[in-house]
C-alpha cells in the first residue's frame, strides 16, 4: 500500500527559488540540492541526511574560525561559546526564523505528527541547507548564510555561555556533592518524532524531570529546571 504524500503547501520550483533567494541569500545553480536538503526521510527520493553530515562540519568550521578571530579568549571559553552556537537548539532557532518547516517535503503521517516542528529535524535541515549551499556555491555562499543568521546570537553572547549540565555539575561540586545523575524515565512517540523524559538527581534533593525531542535535549532541560530549583532556594531533603 502506497504512502499518502504531503509536500509542503505551494512547494513549487518557483516558490522554493524565491524562498531561497530571500532566506538563504542564494540562487541555486543545481536546484535539486535545495530540494534534497528539504526532503525528510519519510518522503520518496534522496533525503537530507548526507547534506546534513556535510553541513554540520561546514558550520563548525565557519563558527570556529569566526570565534577565533572575534574573541581573544582561552580555549575553554571559546569551546563553550562554540558548543552553544552550533548545537541543535541554535540551528533550530535559525530554521524557525526562516520558516524552514513550511518548505519541507515529508509524508502526511510525519507532517500530522508535527515532525516539521521538531527541534531535531529543524536543526538537521538547517545543517543540510548549509551543506547544499557549500556544494552549490562554495565556502563563500555557506559562510554568508551563517554570518547573516548567526550574527545575532554571536553579538548577544557577550559572555561565554555554560552548558546547563556543566553549570549544574559545577554547582553540585561547589556544594561538596557528587555529580548529578540522569535517568531516562520513558521514551514516547514514533521513531521519526520521539519524546524523551529524563530525571536529574542530586544527593539530598528531590529529582527534577523534563522532556525533549532527544535524550540530550531532555537532559539539558532537566538541568535547567534543577538549576532554577536550587537558585530559588528550594530546600534540600
């Protein structure tokens, strides 16, 4: 039985080309690269994964070079800043800003499951678009896109951010406590749109749990929630 397919509304070659010029700042010589970068694995044909693999590395190289030139910081601070800028959340933020979800090709079941809004998928698609820009237009096209859309995040990050898990671990050690432990409580949803609920525990305190579209995302959310609890003076058990 064939799958019911549901490409994004109005995803014609002309509308994709116009969106690419506006959102990506690029006219593709090979329009198939743009379509592949926007194709979810639920849809027939080549999907975004190979371009995402490439784009992840290109994004990392661009951001690392940018930070090296922009900030005279020691390696540890640059590493924290780098990690925050290239993580799934930052990539998904860019995807939402340029409305990537409205242009994805995926089957009806995936779209009805709101995969187009998944932080993991949006982040991966942004990296795939960077890969497509690099293949079609070289380093200059990829760097121009990254500079344009990551600049607000670089400019507002006046201090090197700390990953919430690292910040929580530092807090615990500062209190003379063992490092926090993370436990996956459950995994729900289909393979293409999973949801994880993770609890973080610190000795002497009630566990705090949170959810996310990946184990790592859920762990970060739980760490943020625990940091909020300890900063608000929630009493220890």
